[in-house]
C-alpha cells in the first residue's frame, strides 16, 4: 500500500553506508521529509518522488572498482540540489567528469578541515580561514574536480575534502555530517535542505502520520484489509497505521 509522497522530499540514495539512516534522521530533525532508497532503485524513485534535493550516502565501495555503485545520471541533469557524502562525493565527482583514486593516506576518525572559501553550505557556521573538526572514514580521495566545481575545504589526507558548484547547488564532502562526531554536521545538513534546496522546515512525523492514515482510509474505503505481520519494524508500523485508519476492517 503506497502513501502519497510529501511534496518537499529529500531523496537519499544509499550506497551501503552503515549510517545512512542517520542522514534521514538529521534531515527530518531539520523539519524536512526524506526517503531512503538503494542505489539500484534510485532512478525509478527519483521519477516517482520528484525530490526537491538529493543526498548521496557514503558506502564501502571504491569508485575504482569494476561495477562500483553509481547514482542515476538524471540526478545530475535535473537541476536539483545534490549533496554527496564520502563515497557519494566520489561518485558525483567521477560521474560528472572528475577523477578519484585510492589513496595511501587514509583518514579514519577525527580529522580537521580547513575552510578555503565561503559558500551557502557554511553560512552562519564556518568561514574561510577557519579549521573545524569532522569525522572521516575513507580510503579513496578526489584528485581532480569536474568542470565548474571548486575546492571549498581541504584536510590533511584529502586535498578536495569539500568541493562545490555554488551556481548548480551541488556539493561534495568527504566527511560524515550525519554523525555526532562532526559537531556542526546537523547544521550543515540543515543549511543544505533549507538555504540551498529552499525547503521549509515545517514537516513533522505527526503530520506524516495523519497524512498516512488519511491516505489509507481513502484507498480502503469500506473494504477489508489483510496485513501480514512479520514482527519487524516496517510491518509493525504499517499494521498500526492501518489499524488506526480502518479499525475492525483489518485482519492481521
């Protein structure tokens, strides 16, 4: 049973990171609805959802690997703001004509980025010349940028730790803003969805619940519903929403 997508949705394309769910959590904490989809299903999801912005997650692969994951090319051609995180940064880079490589200087854990240039992603947080703590977890690094992009920040192991094309509203960051070990990470993600993507922070989980219940009632009408409950989080939430919507019309 499908529920109509929120009109101002951030699509998060998952490349297999262990912390992709945290990206969604930070975006939702900023009052913006988000959906996570695996990269294999991302093109269909992009056309279905029509997102206002896209975030590319990290992941364990290397862009140098044969058949390594990629985002749908339409993501970079549709004119929507895009933020690439870690592997997502490198996928963005190579898909748009830049280069990335495996590096002997790997960064795992706490690191520091030096801000090279002011930009909307940093507005109200970081300024050129400052040095800020972030959390890194990478073995590859960007070595040359796509046309129209510029370096916005660097770290000891990543000369292109932060890059962007301000006009196209596209940014790539090597560190993980979604984890608490990047102190300003949640604010950076809020800047991306609010200042760059222009999405209002008026979404709440309670509003989504009401929307879901209303959509279920409209779809079911006076009919009966059978719900197969596995006991997992997804099926349990679905069962609760359906029961709230249709009550005794549900059999599980």
